[in-house]
């Protein structure tokens, strides 16, 4: 499958079954960091849960309905986070992302998202890219703003993995 160089140290590529254990371990290590913004974390409680998610994610990539990718340290093949399209439909692409807490504060996600934007507009020919962020998730909003996304309002009562929340809607066309 495809592999995209982000800088000399990190790359993006879709996960394969071989990444299941490593990706499960990163989620476990970062549970409290991810839980406030990513309610799916509570549904990943054993390796089998991760494998199930991985299978459906790989299927979605085949179908062209999402493109979630691992962020890997090129030298070590260590997984440090995820970034990509959590949903693709009607030539809109919804971008989602997270980083292991050891890797935040270095500008890495902004760089990864720039690559994802390029993939979205140039390769997938999407017309609009969208980022949803909770009003309290300032770090995620800051990523969207650095990328030049504009906040076009808020959605109320967005249901995501059984959790309802407000979402600020950032868009880039
Ligand atoms: C959202 C998330 C990925 C943001 O991570 P991040 O490290 O703040 O984002 P970036 O990688 O773009 O780095 C920006 C930070 O690095 C700093 N930085 C250092 N060098 C930089 C550079 N060359 N370029 C840009 N920023 C740089 C910035 O000042 C900023 O730090 P600050 O917030 O303390 O000012 C992270 O907080 C996370 O994983 N959160 C949990 C999951 C989540 O909320 N996902 C999004 C759901 S909508």
C-alpha cells in the first residue's frame, strides 16, 4: 500500500495486521490522554478489539470511504499516532488525528495533516476537508487553525460512540 514521507524522521501509511499489537499498545499507553476527545478508546479493551477495528478500517480503505494512517518513526518503525481521513463521502473528507503524549508539542501533527491535506486535494480530488473538534479541545483547534481551516460554526448533540457533544466545525476548500 502507499507510504507518504512527512519529514526525514516520520512517515504515514495505512496499518496492516502486523501493526495490531503495536497499535493496541500505543492506545493502552495513552488511554487517559486520548479518552477526553476520542470516546472509541473505551471500546478498545483487548487485542481482539483492535484487530476488529483494523479489519474494518482496511475494508474502508479498499472501499474508498476512509483513509486512516499510522504515523511511524521511519528509522525504528515505531507507531507514534494516527492521522488521516476518518470518513470520505461526496468528495468531502473528515480528518481525524491523535499523537502519543510523548510526541506532542513538536509540531508533528501539523506537518502530518499538511501531508493528509495534499493527499485529499491532489490525489483523492476532494473538494472540502473538515475537522471536528470539541469546544474544550484547544490543542486540536490550534492544529486546524495552523493549517488554515476556518471555523464555520458548531454542531450540537453530535453522537459519537455513545457520547454526545458539541463540535466546532473547521473547513478548508
Ligand atoms: C490534538 C493533538 C494531536 C495536538 O498535538 P500538538 O502536539 O499540540 O500539535 P502539533 O504536533 O501540531 O504541535 C503543536 C505544538 O508544538 C509546538 N511546536 C514546536 N515546534 C513546532 C513547529 N515547528 N511547528 C508547529 N508547532 C511547533 C507548538 O508551539 C505547539 O505547542 P503548544 O500547544 O504548547 O503551543 C494532541 O493534543 C492529541 O493527540 N490530543 C488527543 C487526541 C485529540 O484530541 N485528537 C483530536 C480530536 S478532534
